[in-house]
């Protein structure tokens, strides 16, 4: 015949078991909480987070400064190009004529006054003007 083991639960056994389960549950919660990060680990994590934010802000500022410098460089290059274009336009419009002194200009006036296609009255008037110019010049 087979032997059957029949366990009878008494109220005392049930109460003891509940106490043990409660103690084990509280102990496991305490152990779980104790395994979490310590205050030092939390501080290190917070410091790493702050360092990361500071690095990102520094990088953003550096990028802004780089963009500002690039804009200044572009503006400078545009100014140089405008000046270069203006100078080129001036050089194309006006050939380099020799600069005449005051005496050279006076000689040109005298040559104009001695022209052959003038009437005798105009020639007489021009001769008087030539004398005036020579007197202003110093004699000759």
C-alpha cells in the first residue's frame, strides 16, 4: 500500500510563514534599494551631465563665432572686390594722360593763338594775348 503524506496546516504554521514571507519581502526591498546608486555615484552622474551641457554650449558659441568671422571675411572680400572693380572701371575710362605743368599749358594756349586760319583782326588780338602771357611768365 502506498503511503500518503498528508500535511495538515495549523494556524501557527500559517502565521509563522506569513511573518517569514513579510520579513523576506522587506529585506529584498531593502537590498534592492541598497544596490542603487550611492550619493557619490549620483554626484558623478550629475557632474557628467553638467560637463556635457557646458561642452555643448561651448561648441555652439565656437560655431557662432566662426560664422561671425566668416561673415566678416565675406564682407571684407566683397569690399575689396568693389574697390578693385571701381579701379578697373576708372582705368578703362580714362587713359593715363601726361600731367602738364602750368608752362606747358600756356605754350598750348600760345600755339592755339598762332593758328593760320584766323582773320588779321583775330591774329592781332592773339598777338596781344601772347605778349600778356609772356609778360606774366617773366619776359621772353
